[in-house]
C-alpha cells in the first residue's frame, strides 16, 4: 500500500461557505476557477480516476489553503473549521478505500478555540492529526499562545502537520512592491518551512514537548540541505561568545531529526537522499502535494513514486516510506478503515 499523507482537497460545503461568507481577504481564496484548474481538488470522481492509475494508493486528506485565520475573523474561522472537519470525517467514513484518514484544520486566530477544535476533531470525528501553517496570524509557531495546542497534541499522541505559507504581496527586495517570478512559492515556501522548524527547535518547543510529533511538508523545505550550516553556525557562535547562545539539553540537530519529512519534492530524488542521510528512513513519509500540478495530480503521484524507487532502497526500506511510518505516526488500526 502507498499512503499519501500530504495532499489537499476542497470539500463541497466548505467551498460553498467560503464563497458566500468570505470576500477579498486573500488572493488565493478558492473560487469557481479552481474547479477548472484543479478539478481533482473538488470533483471526487475525477480524483478517484487519477488514484485508480496507481495500485494500492490511498490518501490522508487535508484542507487546501489558504488557512481560515487568514480569510476570516475568529467567529467565522471557527465555523469554517467545523464545517471543513466534519466534511473530512464524512469523506473518510464514506470512502474508506480511498481515504485512510483526515487531518483537521484549526482556527488559529483563536488559540483557545483551536485547542477545542483539535480535541473535537480527534476524539469525536476520529481525524488523525491537525494542520497549522508556518505563518500563524503573522506570528511565529513558537509564540506563547500556541503552547497549549502543542501540549494537547502531545497528550493526544497525534501529529501536527506544518504547511508553508507566503504571499506574492511580500516583496523579495526592499525597492519592489511584490515578489516576482513566483519566487514567493519557489523559494519563499521552502524558506518558510525551514524558518518555522528552526523556531520550534531553537525556542525549546521540541524539547519542552518530547512526545510532540511534527510533520513537515515538502521534505522540510531547506532543513536537510542546510543542517551542516546550522551545526557550524552554533559552533562558531560558541567560539565567538565563549558560550552557546541557545541552551538545549541535546544537540539541536537531534530535535530536527525527530521531525517527519514528506516526499513532496516533485520527483527530486537527490532531495530525498539528503533527507534520508540527515534524518533516516524512519522519519520519512510519502506525500505528493496533489493536486497542485499539471495532469490533475497524476504527474505528482508518478514523480513521487519514481523518486522513491530511484533511491536504491530494498523492499523493507521502501515499505517504511510508503506505509509503515505513516501507519505508526497516525496510529492507524490494523485493517483499515478507522471507522
């Protein structure tokens, strides 16, 4: 079985509510155009036809961006999240041979409500984790108001999925008005992922919550590649100042190695080998980022599988990436479905 732990969907009622209740808050707000550009985001039958092209392929579904907090005030964000999570649970229940699990979306502009929704989604709806973004209401993920969520997720034993976020309206250079050439996604999102993970590690969040499980999209952005520089910079700072400027019980890289890295790198085997060398196969899970590519997502699935196959792994090692790590991480029962 191939379990795709990081792909996206836009359930019908949630989409319709967005279009009725939210206007003009963010340029990436889903609209009717999405049905034309990415029909597999909305049309289940189109999605299933793509899935059928790959043997024993099943998905763990998350709500497509943007996050609710960026497009709605807290009361509406809470309502939107409840609608979205109810629909995710319904889809998993209705199509257990297609969807292994769902990952809840949270109203992070109301931290207390976010914790309550996480509990409801996991205990009542049987969703298997929650998703947050690298930019949370303009704040870093290590802001004090988000600690209760991490504490609760550690208590529940469920993972926190982290998705990168950035906007074209944020320029790459000071004398420009916006980001050009889609660099805000090409480079900005990998940077955003790396920055968010660094904040969780260096602030001590990963140390404070040793049982907290973090899943990072797109193989951690830049972390596996720059791990050596992170280590070098800590050593240089210690030499210059005579003491370490970050006081952690373990070496910082050990906390980064606790994070789970998905394979959504658009077929780049070198990136996967980098993650394998850094964190090990036990910390890698299969993900595609479907449907955000051409061929309605088919290319992303194919390229992601081909990239894993080119890693030179034996069957047991590939099984870890394709299914075993996901089953353990999401605490999926033997013999799907969860219902």
